[in-house]
C-alpha cells in the first residue's frame, strides 16, 4: 500500500517538475509561437544562478543566514534568465518571428553557445548546490517519507501558475500580451507597442525557465548540459496540452509526469518512456491540437 | 510593394547577420580546444619532436569526466619533456575533441593517424567511443591507450587498456559485498553497453556464489528522476545496491536517495563509475558512507602518489582532485614512453613487442603490462566516501591482480565472452 501511495506522490512530483519546466515554454512557444530550442539553456542559467547565490551566501554572510539563500535564489534565477532572454530576443528572435524553421536553427545554435559559455565560466565538471537545511529530510506521515524538497517544488509550481494566471488574465499588461499574440496588426493599430510586448513576454518566459532551473538544482546536478535533458519533455508537455493555454500545460505536465512514473514502475525507465512517447504520438494523431486548443478568430490560424 | 520588399530585404539581411554572428561565435567557442598544435614535423622519428594524439571529449555530456584525464595526460607529457623527452626528442601533443559523440571520435582518430601521423593516441572514456575507434586503430595499425575501467570481453592488439578489467574491479567487489554485506543484490545502471555487460557478469557470479538478485533496473543516459526506482528498491529490500550508473544520473540518484530518508547506514551501495571527481559533483554529504570500487584513490598511500597529487594540484589548482581514470591516463603516457625507449623506435609493432611485461611505479603501486592481452596488473581497492569528499580505502588485495578481460579463470563465466 505504502508503495502505491508513494508512487502516486512521485508521479505528482515529476508532473510538477514538468509543469514548471514547460511553463516558460507555454509562453514563448505557446503564445509567441517561437520554437526556442535554447529553452533548456535558460533552465541551466537559472540553476547556475542558484549556485552563484549559494556561493555568495556561504562566503560573505554569517552561517545561520545560509538557510534563507533559496528565497533569494528563485528571484535571482528569474532575473538572470529573464535578462538573458531579453538579450536573445533583441539579438536573434525578433528577426525571426513567423519563420519557424529559421528560429529552430538559430536557437539551437544559441543553445550550443550558451552551453559552451557555461563550460568556460564554470568549468566542465558539474557543480553542487547544497539545499538549505530546512528543506533536507522529509515529512513523515503514516510511516511514509515525503521529501520536503519535492513538497516545496509542488508549492513553487502552484505559486508560479497562480502568478502567471494573474498576470495574463487579470492585469492590463496581460490583456495586451494576449491581444498582440492573437492579432498583432489589430493590437498595433490600437496603439499597443508590439515590439516592447514581444521583448518583455519573451524575457518573462525565459525567466520562468530560470525558476525551473532553481528548483531542479534541489534534485539533480548542475552542469552545462542540464537543459538538454528537459527540452524534449517540455515541448511534449506544451504540444500535448494544447498550444497557447495554461490549463493545457497543467494537464500535459500531469499526464506525462504520471505516465512516465507509472509505466516506469510497471516496466522500466527506458520502456516507460517509449510507451509514453507512443501514446502521445497516437493521441496527437487523433487530436493534433492537443487536449485544450485555443479558439481564435485571427485569419492567420492554420 | 517596393517598401515592403525593402523591409523584407532588411529583415533578411539582419537575420543573416545575426545567424552568421552566431556561427562565428559558436565555432570560436567550440573550436578553441580542437587543434592546439599545428607546427612540428611528422610524428615519425624524422623530426625533432614526436607527435602523440590526445583524444577526449572537451564538450558534451562526457566533458565532466574526460577533461581532467586529458589534463593528467598533458601533465605526464610535460614531465617527460622536462626530463629530456623520449629518444632525445620532445613529445608534442595534438589535442582533439571527441565531443562525447562516438562518430566524432572515429573521425578524429582517423585524422590523428592519417593527417598528423601521430606515434600513438591517448584517449576515449565510454565503451561506445572505444568501440567506435577500434576499427580505425586496427585498420590503420595505430596504438590507443585507453584509461578507463570497462566491461571486458575485448583485447585488441591495437589498444592497451590501463584501466581495470572486470576481474580487477567488479568481480572482486561483488565477492567482497556477498561476504561482508549480504546476499540480496539490486542492480541499477545506465542503459548502454558497459552496465548491461557488467551486470551479465555479476548475475553469473551471483548464481555461482549464492547471491540473490532482487531487482535490475536500467535508465536512459541523462535520466534525472529516480523516485520511482528508489521506491522499487524500498519494496525489494536489498542488502546491497550495485550501481553502474554513469555521468550526471549519479547526482540525481544519490541526492534523491538521501531525500527519501535512506542513508548509507540503512542501505549499502557500491558504485564502479563514481570516483573523487564525480563525488565533487554529487556533493560529499550526499554520498558519505557509500562504497566504491577502484584501483586507485587520491588517498592511496605511496610515495609516487604523494608526488603525483602534489604536482597535479600545483599545475591545475588546489581545488582539483585526482582519481582512478586520471591516474590511469597519467600512467599510460609513462608506459608508452618507457616502451618507446626500450624499443628504440616509435614504430607501433616494435613498441607493442617492447611493452610486454613492462613495469611502472605508478601512484597506485607497481603496475605491469600483461603481454597476452595488453591490460595492466593492478591492485583492487574498495573504498568508502568520507564526508569531506575523499575516499578511504577499507579493503584491498595485497598485491596486483592479473588482468583477465574474458574471465577465463572463472568457471561460472563460461559462455559470457561470446
């Protein structure tokens, strides 16, 4: 019994990681239609930002402050990845809107550059982030151990989704973003600075990837190729969920996370992934636009 | 119309600019390590230097491990050069990046042998990369020095294996675990040739020596979530988890094992692909108390090792560590140089003849090249990871063990080698 309860918790935890990693992509790919192959590298940047903040705290601040470094690491990861995203948008992406194939190639090149940059700055070996003491260990409940880190990540994911929801659907800025993404010409003619909206939205999506990187540093290693492990899964989450909807990203992350862990438990890790991939492909044959598709009256929808 | 056309052209131009800037930047960055040496005559005895190839991944997922082996090999070359080189000539390394891709390894091996005409090559890490360059070395009559422990079942005349054969690492470790830690074994590994072959050997050994297999799991390279496998381990209740995971996955596995409330006191794990360098990445506090099996540790107590560790840290920084493959790469250069001196030539055939039975006072203790299969006689050591990240030896063979890559001396291993 314990095994199954823990397995469901594992599924939830993996789902939450997928959702967090895909949330930024849901904005840059889902809303802006930019196929950003460097999305994984923004996750990597967020993880390294966490590493930097940790080093700052352990070097320059008293030891009992160390427990609080993660509170600063999350916004720092968001900011650093966001700034890098802004630069990327300015230098490369803005020339490539609406040219999917070119943007795949260019952003893939960017991802290689960023990986090599990380290798030059931080060295080739992986670095270690020590989790704050308050997050080590786990919650003992009915004889089962629920790691605090995983509970924390689930809470962080909920907070991020609430934040993004409020921004996109409850603020005037979000209304502008949605207007530009749905009908650029009309939005521009109503006086919205589409250029600025594009840049900020892309930076915001990249920043969210940075938060995912901060969270991932709690579970695994930080290395220059960290992001490549997540890029396929995150695209799968967004495509399965339905491009352009937040609810779709939640559902896609949940299904793929649960599917991965369940099939891994029943078979093994390699076969489990194959089964999930196959099921997703079959599902997309049946519903090419994913679980939740956004309805729009714009003429350029295909 | 005209304006639109102009705007499009402008867009295209700036996009092309951005793209080309990108490619220039990326080729600058990745190109740095590729060919560090272009001058010098051919590697043959004619010139005033002898060229050797150094072929490791300086980029990609294996860079984490291979860069430090490359550093150790270059250090050995520098040391030999400082003492006058070999045959009165300086050794000139030609460094190539295998980019963690077996196909690139094969291509670069061909380039080193045909274009640079190197006398020998030190390189590779994964079995996949070794298997990819093997036909190149055999057909072009080159000589490769391979510095990493591996799954055995191979003895190419064109490769000298300076890491452990299975009977010098995996087999004695399993024997020791069965005797001291318990009979129920859980196998976990990355899904490729080394873990699969190693586990085939372990399963045969378990059967012969009364062990019990309670689980066997493989995960794809780069797998990062081990919660499900840890759950399976909890259910199977093994005495020992034998770990052949490679690369980053180890970090995720050990971090998550600790988070789920399992410490080294509750469960013994023994790893064969985690050395001091990897412990740094995993975090010593996540791995303290867990076991590993190798032939060499940074703490190994020989005068040669004290010197080796001191020099390595002086050259590359006090925060760097040495470990088994680093030491094996270092040894390879010295063994090759000694064989060349003995043969009086860099000719591969003559060097191969000369290296049979050659000994070297290595940091791990005296090693000897076994003429029959070109592997090394090596001592076996089981170690325990300490809270400071070093590894303390807790058991070792009293002397060097003869390499037996095909496990011919074990009756239970019959039929494994084909």
